[in-house]
C-alpha cells in the first residue's frame, strides 16, 4: 500500500459523488470511482484524470453481493488497502411516494440500495479500513431523515418521497450503531447531509451545486483522529436526529 490516502466513493460517476471524488482527489488522494454504469464510470475516471487526479474505476452495484465482493477484491489487489469509504450511492424510487400509496416493492428496492447496500459495502471494506492508520466512513444522508426536523412545528420539508425519507432515517440509525461497535478501532463513522442539492435525484430542483453538496463529505472524510464519530452533520454543524 502506497503512502497515499486511498478513498472509495460509491455512486461517484455523477453529481455529488463525482464532486466528492474530485474534492478528495484534489488533496492528492487516490480515488476509487464506484459505479454501476460502465460508460459513466469510465467517463468520470477520464475527467478526473484529466484534472490530475489519481482515479481508478471500481465496478460496483451496492445491491449485489457478488459485485460488492468483487469490488473489495479489486481495491485490495489494485491499491492494497483503503482509508476512507464514502457511502454515497442512493436512489429515490418511483414517485409519488406517500405512505398510503407507496408500493411495498418500491420501499424494498429503496432500502436495498440506500440501507442494505451501505451495510454490504461497509462490511466488505472493513478489513481494509481496520488496517488503515486513519480510517473514516462517511454515510451520505439527508436532513429529511431527521425525526426532530420532521416533527418541529413551522418546518416544512415538502412532499418528500416516503421510502427515501425512511431510508435516510434508517441510515442514520446504522451510522450510530456502526460508530458504537467500532468505537475502539479508530474508525470514525458519521452521517453527512449535503443540503438541497441540484442532482438528478430531485430533477435538478435543488438550490445548491453538487460541489457545495460534496463539502460536508469531504470535511468528514478528512476529520482528525480525535474528530467526532456517530454524528450527523451538515455545513452548519450538527443536524438533530
């Protein structure tokens, strides 16, 4: 394993994921661009390399056991380890999505990617992360998954697709539990909210750029060894659970 810090970003072929990869790569890190779509993945890697970033493609479908196992093997074989994992890959599922109309199959599909996918990838990469000097796990969440914000009078978060919303609440719970289990390992595990960012996830209706949305992940990926773990943060600081 080289002296370079090595990061894997899931869903890194576009949007916030790409900007996270670009931002971490600009620090001189080696970046694994995890993505399902081969053409988009290759294009992203080419763009990053054109900007002087040491990037390599990682075929990765977070909803598929074999794909994730192969990805972990590729990272180990190619670069010899992993320091930072950014779990960014996520889907919304079909809309509209209200509790009374959502199809159970839609909820199942969203949770498979947004929650179980995070467990699948994290656990596959953990042996390498445990061997790192300063390991970090960053889960890209959303303030829409905050019970506190959803139940505070006067705060209107809009018509958020219910399966997506619940998946982010679920993800936040996972962040806390991983942080507790890994408390004595040096692995810092945190959730980050990118804010209402213009991506294809929301039809580009967001008010923040993908680069702005990536900032919190870059911050959490570069925390000092005495930084927080088991927290939920955005650019302004802690987000209430």
